[in-house]
C-alpha cells in the first residue's frame, strides 16, 4: 500500500507531524443529502452533529487505495 507522504492529495501541516488529505473521496457529510450517502460505496464520510466544520488529519505513513504519486 502506498503512503500519504508521497501522495498528491496529502499536505503536511506546519504545526505537527500530521497533515490533511484533500482527496475527493473524503467528504464532509453534513452538507450532502442522504442519497449521496446511500449510493457512494468508495468514500469516507465525516460529520459533526451541529453543522459546524469538522476535520480529520492523517499521518504521513497512513495509506489508502486512492494514493496518487506526487510529481
């Protein structure tokens, strides 16, 4: 499995050892209708329950099948 540190979707945060994944397969689910949730098979939805912003971070050694090599 390829790792985030070499993926074009990964951006290392300046403040710590984690970073953000900008892949369109990671979706903030609060704004998406339930139809999208039911039909999408290959995504990660993340939520908060009050409608504010939610975020997640990944480490450079995290990996997934959506890895795309940085140029």
